[in-house]
């Protein structure tokens, strides 16, 4: 799972750099006064691509939750996870991020938003039929981050809770002998 952390950290770093770049990437003709920025349409596209790369972070976050699910619930080893599941997490993330980033340039849907940074801007193309692109570019990672990853973590939590109850039943005096925290640690170490 270390490569998942490296991937997530790398994508987050790229996105953070784009946000620090902020309004400096905006085209000069769109800022008032124009002396505040040094950007052009190319820098706007570059910044938007960097921000879109950051949309890969929720995919890697979901990959980490999958790792914990496989480890705790299915007792999968790290080597098995790295061989069977991690390549799919990397592939899905890279395909989504690269395809949406490149498509955004060719579709010309990157535009300054609120004069802060260049992102997919649905308002610019509302009449041109491009409104749904913003939902694809931002909606899919939002779904992954807000629905899928928490759902997986709830399953992991329920599994740990179930194993804790099983251990309590199998050793009735365990509760008096050790604290709940220690019991949870024991369940987690057993899953490892």
C-alpha cells in the first residue's frame, strides 16, 4: 500500500502547487488591473490540468480503504493486494485523471473561475452544451470520496466490531482483564 500513498501524495502535491499558483496563472486580459498577473491562456490550461490531476486523490484514498478492507475483512496479505488489486487502483486513477485532463484542453472547457484559478467552468459553456462536463470532471471523484470510501470504512468498522464481540464471547473474562482499547488492538493485530 506504500505505492498508493506515494501516488496520493504526488497527486495532492501537484494540485497544491496549482492552488498556490492561484491567480498568477490567469490570462492578463481577464484581470483588473492586468499588472497583478503574468499568465496567459496556456498557463490557465496548465493550472487547470494540475488541479484536475488532484482529482486523483479521492481514487487513491478509496484504494487505501480497499487495502484496509482486504486486510481486515478478507485477511489478504500486502503482497497479494499489491499484485491483484493495486494495479487496478493505479490504472483507474491514471486513466481518469489523464483522460479528463487532456480532454479538457481539447474541449476548451478550462476557464478562470471567480478570478482565483482556472478550472472546468460550466458557466462558460452553459449554452454550448458543455455543462455536463463539470459533473464528470468533478462529480465522479466526489462520488468516490463521499460515498464509496466511507462505505468501505463502515464495512471495516463493522468487521472489527464483530471480531471484537467474537473474542469477548470466546474468552468471557477478557473484558475484566483488559481494556476495550487493548481488545480492539488485539482484533486489529489478528487481522494483520
